[in-house]
């Protein structure tokens, strides 16, 4: 490490002078270009690499345009014709229509036919009247509509039925395990019996009858299993 001088004299060092840095300005290059252009314009013979181009005269710049053809006159726009709405249709039987007239004509024709028939009947003798009455066909009696057939069979039992056939069904179902255990045998086809029949059909794969309805297919299968 440097130590202080013992004599007390200041240490002599060289003095640093400021350094100036000259940088070219942007305007200097532009000024040099202007000077070069001025020298070329003053002495065009010394210009190398440049070619003089003659400027066109004002007469050569102008050019006569061709005449514009005359335009055709535009025809005037005509308004579209107005469409009149169709008159409303007259309702039958309204005022001014042909409904009442047709009704009156029809009524007159029926009345005239009735009068002609009555007059002809009066002109016929008694014997002809009796023969005409005999020749008239008698009106056939109205046919009674047959009751619709049960799709599950003629001896079908369903909920709401009662009687000895229902009692026989209850007794047979009690012989099938876990279908109608300890069920009533009172001869009434109630909801409990309907559920038992549906259970029997489901377990033994009977598909010919409606679920819970004791039809021909269910009866045949149950009787074959219960003897």
C-alpha cells in the first residue's frame, strides 16, 4: 500500500487534460451532397456517370381527349299498377246471397212432390191401395249387437269376479309354493288374488294372458300342475 511522504511535500502527478471527440453531424453529409450537386451543375462536362435528360415541352404534355358520346335519355320510372283486393266471399244464408233462394226452391220442390204423391194416392182405387201396401217391404228388426269376445278366453276371470270358479282358483294357487300361501278361499277375486296370479304367470313363464288375469293359458298350466 502507498504510504504518505514523510517530508510533507505533495505527491506530484500528471495533470489530465480534457479530450474532445469530434463526431460528424447528420447535416454535414447533407451539406457535402449539396456541394457535389452544385459542382456538377456548374460544370456538366466533368460529371461522370450522369446522363442529361431533356425536359418535355408544355405542348407535348397536353393531349386532346376523344369526344364523349351522347348519353341516351333515361326513361321515366312508371309506378307499379295497384292491385285491387278481391271482394269478400258471401256466406251462405247472408243478406243478398243465393242461400235463401236455394232453400225456398228446395222447399217448394219437396212440397210439390208431396202434393203429387198425395193426389195419386187419392186417385187409386181401394184394391190398388191394398196391393201397394202389401208390396212395401217390411222394415227389418234392428240387429242386436253381440257382446265383444274376451281376448283371454270365454272362461276368463279377472279382478271383481266372484263365484265357485274363483274358489277353485284360490285352492289351486295355495298348492303352488310361495305363490298364494295362507290365502283366502272366499270366492272373491280381489287385489291379493290378482297379485298371486301375476306372480304365478311371471315365475312359470306364462305369456298368453294379461298379467293378473286368469285366462285359458294360465288355467291350462295351473290345472296341469295341481292335477
